[in-house]
């Protein structure tokens, strides 16, 4: 099965304006993320899809002409990727979507996701990773997506709220999801054709559109996942942990 990585990079982010081009030290956020990915992935199979020509110009030094301009108004990164893959000439079976705001992405997470997904049958449309929520602060953070799963690791629900809704913090029983997912080509192509769903819009979580339309999306436990940069507070945390 042939995989590639596709990075959605919307320049008009709400919480951090011009997020892909945001400078951290002497480098741009998307450049730092790309450098982390390219430590272990062939640049020939790494793509960026964006709504901004300046982003395309910037990433050219990392991945050459492997960028796609999608001017269409998109609700989220998965939708942008769904439109973009028709413009990618190379043929792939699966697409790994990684947010442009993951400068600390560990290549071992990517390889783990690829390996686990390769063992799934054709009825599983995609997969992601989750990790154990360590404390109440993360559990109550609305910038962090929480996830609940079936016994077969099928995603039941995702929310920015605390789920399950118990009053107590029960150790090792809460999980958080972070921005990396692998999708079969068919599922990703279909995503932009599906009507935006009630729960997806209410929870502000793009994966719920798949769940509400009965796609099977699984998630695998990974010990440590470095979170996305969603706010300027996250940038401070990133610089402290470098």
C-alpha cells in the first residue's frame, strides 16, 4: 500500500492569525513541522495544501513543487485535503493528514500509525492515535479533543468537553486525540461530498462527519503524543520544552 503525507495549511486561522507563516524564533511554524516530518519521510511523498500563495512559496524549499493551492472556502483541513488530492498526479492508496501546527511531531508516531493501519481490513476507512489524559487540566481544556472508543478501537465519539461525563477523574480512563490521521483515498475523496453534520459543527471536530455517516474510523493508543499549537499559550509551552 502506497502512502503519502498531506499537510493542510490554512492561512486565515482564527486563534493564531496567519498560523502557517507564524514565526517561532527564526523559522516559520509550517517549516518547523515539515523539517520534523522530513527527518524520516521522503520529501517526494510529502504535500502541502493551502489557500495562500505565500505558504506555497515558503514550502518550496522543503518539498519542491509538492504544494496545492485550494482557494475554495473549506470548513476544515480534511475538507481542504479532499479537494487537493485530485490535483496530486501521483497515485496513493492512503493519505496521512498532519496538521501544520505540529512542530514536535515524532516520526515514530507516523510509522506506528502506518503499521497498525496496514493490518486493518478494507472496511476500516481510516485511523488515528490517542494518548492517556494525565491530569484534570488537560481533561477540561477545550482546545484538546477527547475521544471514546469501542472494545475494537472504533471511535464512538469525540468532544472538546470532558468525556465520559463522570464527576471524578479516573486515572487511565480518559483519552485525548491529536492531529494525525490516515485515510483511504476513497474516504478522503468522499469527505468533501458529505454534508457538514450537526455534531461536527456543534463540537467543532471534523472527524465527527465520518462517524455520523457510519464510516469506521479507529484509534490506537500511543504512549506520548506532542500536541498541536492551537493558541499562543501553546507556543510558549513549545519553546519551554524544546
